[in-house]
């Protein structure tokens, strides 16, 4: 039945297994070597991180909108699927001989090396990790291919020794992949951030924030609680794996247009006079009505206290800050000196790893992308023309003060509520101006002022609620906020890019 040519070809399934196991071995080897050198050099993550940096801004926006905080999981899963398909294709292309698969394995290894070299938080020796991937990937491919190619003849039928040998070798490779992968993870975890956080212990500021009044939110009516728990605080960053930066290894360098360069270790910062400030942070990517806004009691040192020691020169316009992973932000010096905080804690605890442990910047009143550098290790003072920050290079704004906004949290869109008096509740923010008024209206009717919750401070959000008398049927309710400068938010809808969305939030629901 088989022609001569087919007889020399590897069976379909076997060739696919060869490809998949070789790629798995390559990834595991790279992961293991990276775990010793630098976890960021793990080829899978390096390729993913580089992909994020190279992704067009529109697509990134789309991903954040569609998948929210799951955007990273979606990317990694997508990459895994692409790799799997790639591995199967490499195997199938190599049914007549190992060369096509070897070429593809080397190309994949080359991609890993390029990605690791492109990372800002890797050094040259780190290419040993993707290098190991390349060698192991090509080597395993060749070995398995050779094993798989031992022909089953009439003397050695399909269930015969050659098939068994291939099975054993494949199983051996699979076990090796598991051991290297898990081992690599264990080694990488030796740099344990939770231990470091525990060692820092709970943080009590010399100057504590005033207690939050119990009537500062309308949580019973559906608004968020005034203080967001550390676990629920929104998270936005470009990272796949959170940096493993321990407090004991932390160094912050302050330089550029200053009279005196400073180098601060975590212990130096902790010894300074700590203050606690209740601040609402907002992400520029937040759509009208979106979830990327949260409030915390941040603990840290006013940046002014630190910068007075360095002496910022009068010509400095921009604080250009860099995180340990190479992400950058450019913040106007005036805002930094006025209200900037070098934060080390949230709600009494050290910063959670994903929110910037050991130290980050927080400047109330500015969107996070121009002010809130997490894992900040470098602060350079210069002019805006000198250096462009990460998102500025990708089409977002240079200055990004937070826009006056409000959001309806209850009723939920498409909910059904009891007719008659309907309670509408939500949150408004306009840091650092503060909220003076929120109004709501149903079905383009007259605006009704909402009842505002107790004001905490102008750098935080403010909850509101209102009662509307609604006949049975479908209703659309809108809200608009007025800040303490007297500005009422525009109904003009604009997209988040380049410097924040505008427009009134609305929600449609049924009463009856
Ligand atoms: N190192 C680093 N810091 C960063 C970012 C980032 O991608 N990398 N994202 C910024 C953005 S866009 C926002 S909105 C805030 C979010 O901070 P959070 O994740 O603690 O809420 O962090 C800022 N700091
Ligand atoms: Mo953001």
C-alpha cells in the first residue's frame, strides 16, 4: 500500500510529538538556566514582554479593554497556542529528514536571544538562557527524530523495539521537561518577595491619615468601599512577571539636574519621617464608567523631603523615573514637589509585589502612566526634550492631569429594579481638585443634584447617591460631576488615548 516515499516518511503523529517535545525541552532548558541567572531572561517571558512593548498602542488598548487584568494571561495562552502549532508544523515539515525542524528550532532560539537582548532588565550573560533553549531544542529535535526514524519493518513491526525505544526516549524527554520546568521555578522562587515583605513588617506612619468617616461611602447602596483593599486595588502595568526586587537589595539613585546626587537604600527610606496619605489613583486607560480607579492609604516619604536633600536645580522640568524592569515615566517637577510621594506601603502593609514593592511613586492628580512608577530605582531630573517616557513614545500624552469623572455603580446595567423611588449610587473623582457636585438625570429629563458622601480630601474620590422617581419601563440614567474649580464635565465622548476619556457615564435598566 505504501509507496517507497511514504515508507521513508515519519508517521504523522510521531513527527508531531518530536516537534512538540523539542519545543517543550527548549523552553524548560531556557527557564532553568534563567532561574539561576535572571528570571526575566526566561525566553517565554522575554518574548512575551518584548511582544507587549512592540504591540501597537491600539491593540494594547483593545487588549486592556477586552480582557482587563487578564490581558497577560490571554497573551501567554495565545503564545503557548502559537508555539504548539509551530512545534507541530516543525515536526510535520520534517517527516523526510530532521533539517527543516532543526532550522526552525534555531530560528526560534534566535528569537529568544533577540528578545532577551531587547529587555532592559537583562544583561549580556543572560543570553545563556535562550542560548540553552536553542541548543537543547535543536539537540532534542535531532535525537528524537533519529529515534523515531528507525523504521518499523516486517521484523520490527509497529509494536516492536524501535517504537518502544522512541516511546521511552519521548517519555524521558517529557520527564526532563517537567523536572527542569519545576526546578527552574523553585530556584527562581528563592528570591522570595513575600519573605522580604514580612521582614519589613507592618508600617505605621509618624503622621497618620485622618480616619475615614463611616459615612464616606454608600457601600450599602452599591458603591465601592471608600478604601480599596490591597487585593482589590486595580493593577495596570506592562509586565508578565512581577519583578523580584527585595527590600534588602533595593537602591534608588537620584541624579541629573540636582546639586547633589543621592543613593538611597530601603533602610534609608524607612528611617525617614513616614507620612500616610489617602489617595485615589486612576489609570488613563479607564473608559467612561470603567474600573481602573482605587483608593488606598499610601505610606511613604514626601518626595519634597528627599529632593530637598538633593537640591533640584531651577531649570529641571521633568522627573524622569525608571523602574527596575526599564519602564519609564516623565512627571512635571512642580507636581512632584507639591504632592509627590515615594510610597513604601499601602493600608499599613508594605506594598504588595504587584503594586511596586519595595518602593513606588504616587502623585495624586496625575494619571498613573505619567506619575506612578512602580519598583522605581532611578530618578533623573532633566528637561522634557531630553528623554521621552515609555507611553509618550507610543502616542500617549506628555501631560496627563486626571479629568473630572463620575461613574454609576448601581443599578447595574440591564438590571431590573422595583418601580417608584429608585436609588442611583456611584462615585466621582477629580483629583486634586475634589468633587463639589454630582447630578443625575433619567431619560434626558431635568438634572437632579445627588447627595454627596462626606468629603475625605481633594485627592480622593467621593461617593454619591440620588433618588429618582421612575415609572415602570426601560430607563437610561446619566451622571455628571462638577469639581471644586467649578468645572462641569463635558458630555463630549473622547477615547482614553492620548490623555484620558471624557463623557458622561450612563446606565440602562428596567424598573418594573
Ligand atoms: N514599572 C511600572 N510602573 C507603572 C506601570 C508599568 O507598566 N510599569 N504602569 C503605570 C500605570 S499606567 C498605572 S495606571 C499605575 C497603576 O498602578 P497599580 O497597578 O498599582 O494600580 O502604575 C503605573 N506604574
Ligand atoms: Mo495607567
